[in-house]
């Protein structure tokens, strides 16, 4: 299994428009963070986690020309705003294929609202084709690939994390209920959001993410959904089995 971080930034990305801080001005490519998204490849099957506003650039940069599924964590725009560009995946097939979208019911409701034209009775030619699949609490399959949803909390909003074999990918969590933590245990690779050093009402900060790594004991952990307030990538000190993810980072499991 291969995990590729397509984006590791928080909702505004890094650099932030108009910001002249040391991180936003940095020449280190690891300080340039598109909105959070990841590609998981398992036995030739390609699963995209989240489709934010940088999706087009991310798929071009990673050379992705087809997807077997798109898994959405929640409805916030930094996770769904790029879905119109999924039409390139549809139209790479003849006849065009519907792109399979997996998300919980509230997230799919938001997708229907935001992309209303894709579900209209009289559809304009060339618009995206989505096949929506509702995720419940139990595991589901994308082809032969088993995916277990992990429900975390983003302030009050439920967000889906995903366990796929030895990988658990969680973003936009502030808290993880005890029963859900059991689904994460035994992960070889744990991806968690870590926004910044200071506390935040809806996101784990660095200390909270580190405490979860300590408790859940993955072999390796990577932090994502990072803001410019975290500091320069090169200057964030972490335990040996933990690192800040950066755009383009590839992790093999
Ligand atoms: Zn987000
Ligand atoms: Zn900045
Ligand atoms: Zn969010």
C-alpha cells in the first residue's frame, strides 16, 4: 500500500494570501502546503481522500489520471470544493464513467447542494458525473479494498476518518471518542491533523496530536492539515517516529 500526501495545509493553505510571516515567505518546498488531501493506492486501486479547492493541481502534480473512489471526510469547503474537476476522471473513459463518492449522509447532502447542477434533471453537457454511496458506521469495500470508517469530532461536527489495512487517516479532528480509538489501535501508519502549537476550538493542536500518538501507539505517525502558525517545517521538533507530512511525501506500508 502506498500513501501520497497531495496536500497538507489547513483551510487557507500555506502561504496564506497576503501573509508575510517567516513560514509564508519560506523557500523550503515543505512550507508550501495545498489544502489537505491524500491518495491511497492498494493493489492497483486508487482511493482519493478529500477533494478540496487545489484538487486539479494536486492530480496533475501526482500524475493521477484515474480514481476508483473518492472518500470524503466531511463537508467543509477545503475538503469538497474541487469536486467539479473530477469530471476529468469521468471523461477519461468512453463512455464517461461516474466517479464513486463515499461519505456520510450529511456530507452527501452538502455535495448535492453545492453541486446541484450535477444532479439536475436536465443536465448541461460536460458536467461531472457522481455516483454517491452513503457510509454508515460499518466497513465498506471499494473493489477488494476494505475501508473502516472512524468517527471523530470536529467541535460538534462528526467527521469520518478511514482505516485501510495498516493505515489510519484522520483529519479535522478535535476529539476521538473512546470506542473509535479502538479502531485505530494497531495501525502501522497513523495520520492525524495538527493545526498549530496553540489550542484551537475545532482542531487538534501539536500537543494533543502527540498525546494521541502516545496513547494509540502506531509504528509511525504523520501530521497534516497544518497552518503557518505551526512554524517552519525544518524547525518543528518531534519524537523519532513522528513527522510533519509535507506535500508530495510518499509513505509505503
Ligand atoms: Zn479542513
Ligand atoms: Zn503566514
Ligand atoms: Zn473542517
